[in-house]
C-alpha cells in the first residue's frame, strides 16, 4: 500500500485539541517514560539529556533549545549525566490548577525541560500499524546543516518564566501545539516531500481480494 504524506490533509488532521504538560527539573538519573499511545514531546530549556527509545536503537543527545518528538508515544528513556539510577517518570499531567512543576532525580538539578503528551483531533488506530512517520524526531537549536530546518528559536528563559503564574495553562497548551506542528512540518519536508511512502497494512490482501471480486462481478 502506498501512502502520500504530502497532501495538505496530513497536517490538517493533526490538530492538537488537548495537551497534558509539565515543567520538569531533572537531577542525575535515568528516567523511564511509559508508552502513552499518543505523541509526546520534550523541549529542553536547560542542560543536556540523552533520549533513547526502541531499546536504545534510536538515541539522540539534546541540548538547551532542542525539541524531541516521540511521535507514536513509545516508551523511552531520558538519561542525565550518565547516571544508572533508574526512576519512572510520568509526563502526562493534567493542567488543572496550572502547569505542574516536578522535581525528580538525585541532586543537583541539571536539566529543565517542558514536556507534553498530546491529544489529537484525529489519529486513526491504523497509524500505529502503518508507522509512516519517524518514531523519534529531534530538531536542533544549533544546526550545522543549513539544508535542515532548525528548532524554533525561542527565548528559553521567557518560556520557562511563562510556564509559571497566571495564564500558564493556555501558554503551555499553545506552546505544545506549536512545537508539534513545527516538528511534523519538518518531518514531512525532510522525509517525504513529494515522495510516496510504502506502508504495510494487515488488511491489504483482503482489500485487494474484495476489489478483484467487485471487478469480476460488476452486476
């Protein structure tokens, strides 16, 4: 089955309608995020984090200003300062009385990070079977390759400040949506552009048989 991700409908269908966000202060440790079955994204505000998923077959080191998207919400790990200390980390936090601020890991605090799990307007369950997109996508604030799109050049101190105080829930939800759409646009341009992508559907054989039956019995 061939899918064309270049149609305008791809991005139009990926509207964020809800975001469960948090501002995280990470100390030394390795933090395990369970599978969400929804896109998860992380914006590093301070420090350095090593992200890995799929049993470390996909690994990136992110610095301040970098954004990492876990498109299919797979379980992933965040490693700070090479520490082997293991802790679970939940990044899907409801925005009830403001953006939650979470401190976790052994002192001293080394990383500040905005994280969100996204609820989309429409995401077919088949997306988790076809997986046309990349499971882990990183955008860099400092990018040596001029042909690739950079992460949004945000004032990181301003972002961190806006995640506290009045209006922080609206700011966090809008920021999560903006980061997600920017990452998806970049993924589309760099991966697919005008190309079609092949996706294997478990129902493709049955669909083909049904089409052949219809064509041979037009009555």
